[in-house]
C-alpha cells in the first residue's frame, strides 16, 4: 500500500520515486478542487518524482462555468492561480447549467457536459478550446430537490453528476487519450468516513477501455470490498433483509438493520453472494459461507487479471502494427491512508497559501453550501456569503423540503450554531472568498496554520 513519504529539509534531496512508476504513463491527471486533499495529492506527485510536464490539473466547476450558487466565488480562479504558480496545465470542465440547472430539472433530460481541451497537439502555449457532449437523452426526469444527505450517489447526485460523470465524459470524448496510458488521481481519504475507507487505493478507472476484461476486474474488486466489510461485522448468520431499509413500525418492534451498505452494495450482495430464494422468503448466509466467497472471488480476480494482462499484450502488438486503439486509465488515491495532520504537513512544507475557507475556519473545502453542513458552518456561511445563504433558503421554501436531514431549514440550523471565531479576525480572507479574481500569492514566504486545520470535518459519507 502507498504510504505518505516523510520529508524533512534534511532528507528531501534523498527522496526516491514513488512506488508508482510515472514513466509508464503518458498523462497524470489530478482532480483538483482547490481543497487540501487535492493540493496534497499534487504536491505528493512532485515530492515523489513525477515529471511536471506530464501533470494536468482538472477542476470541475460545480456551478457551471461562471454562475454563482453553491461554490465559493474564488475557487475557480484560485485553482487557475495555483496551476500558474507551479507552471502546470489546468483544464476546467462543467455540467452545463451547473448545480442549479440540474437541481431545477423539470421533465427534462440531464444537461450536457463541457470541457476544455488543448487546441493543438503538443501545444506549449497552453492554448485551449471547449468541447461539449451529451444533453440529447430522451430520458425525461424531474428533480426540483437538493441532493440527499446519503452515501448513495444515486440520490446524492451532486458528486455523481457534477464531478464523477463530468470527468468520465471529458476522458472518453478526447481522442488524445486513445492509445495512451492515463493515471487519474483523486483525493479521497479513509479517515473522512466509513464509506471512503472502503475505497480501493488503486484500481482501474471506469473509463479504462483496454478491454472488457477491465470491467470484469472492477466488478470483482467491488464485490470483494463489500465482502470484506461484511466479514468485519460480528455475526454467525445474516439475512439479506437485514440490509434493507426498515420501517418505523419495525424499529419499534426492535428489528435492527446493518448500516453502512449503499444500494449498490446491496445489489451486488443480492446478485453475487446471497442465494436465490422464492418470492417472500429471506435469503441467509453463514460467516463460513461469506469467507468461502472471499476466497472464491480473490481467485477469480487473480484469473481475470492474468487474462487481462495476456490480452493486453496482444493488443499492444496490434497497436504497434497499427491495428485498433485502446485507452488505459488507472485510478489512484495517493492520500487515501494519510491522516489530516499528514495532509497539513505537506502543505506546510511547500508553504501553500490555502483556500480562504480554511483561513475562516472551515475544516473541509466542500461547496460553500454543502448539503452536509453543520450548524456552525451554516451560521458561518450566513456571515461570509449572505447572498448564497439567502438563495439556498429560498429554494428550501420553494421545494417545501430542507437541504439537510431533520426537517429544519438552514435558518433554524444556523441558529443552533456559532459562526467560526476566525471570521471576525480575517477581513482579507472574506474579501478574497467573495471575489471571482484571485490576487494573492500561492506560495508564501512564511506559513501559519489556518484555523480550519483544527476545525470540524463535516462532509460526504
């Protein structure tokens, strides 16, 4: 497993290359939000010897290229300034209409995706153009709701529709990646939540197109991840009904549900692990059977990998002979095992001027109006971006439903919290976060730990 490299001023020159062999890749993409984890992922690339000319930062503009709604006003230009400071390429991509457009869908197809691409081959001047795809589906749906506070990306659609899907479409629809090897970095960390702890540190990206073998390996590894979590639970026998949502009546009767499994996890268990039973019956498995399944799927994963490697060698030869095209995309979460302290340590080593939300007290650089917001965060947002707060509150009234759980609107939630103390002491950070233009340096002469480094870590499941 990859571990954070311990670096001091004394040993920095002796750092060897990461266990990832960057020479194997044509392009190294960092999904770059401007938050501490994506910054740490990028800095880790530099510290571990990745050639800077291979790196591209990709920022997914949550609000859709220029609109102001859920995100911090400064984020887009902060990311641009960061890329300029390190002399690396940055490409912006977005869901057309952004968060607000997707949220307000009313008997409409989901909008298309736009993304910046190099305007010429091997361009050294950073010239870009915008390409677009999608938006033509005949599938008509209505949202008229905020995303739900859930680990299930089907209902917490902000992550799926505004980030994950945007990145995938940007890869798939760029011919420059055909015949290439791409390493795609994201900054999820196990410490953030049980759901993220279950993520693989390295795996095939969903856009990998070397062969159908890759899709099989991805599915098998997902099944293994669910099995590992199931095996970690203390039980002798478990039924499939334990994973389903239980009613209030069942709760009162004392029936329990095993938590932490998403709808997709349950689908995998239903199709691959639990035996098929007649309608009305409940499928059950023993711990011994579960462990047998782990062995079975590990063997299957090994066989599939061997088959994929063999098939890939044949494809490589065909490629040399000018026949066929492939696209190899590997996903890597370089800071997955890092602690929050280790993330801040690498930022301090490089003296990075972090996103101003950290200076003002936020512990995570999510959307300004993140659906997971705590009472303190909503109270703080009301002070820092009152227009954003008012707009979200207006939509809550329009929809007749609150953005978070519990039924309280954000006005009531904010009243339960207290604005971060750092806000009163940092008028310059407030000015920076409200501006669409970033004017401060990215690399500082001296570094002071921001208030957010010790703040609450509220965010995705």
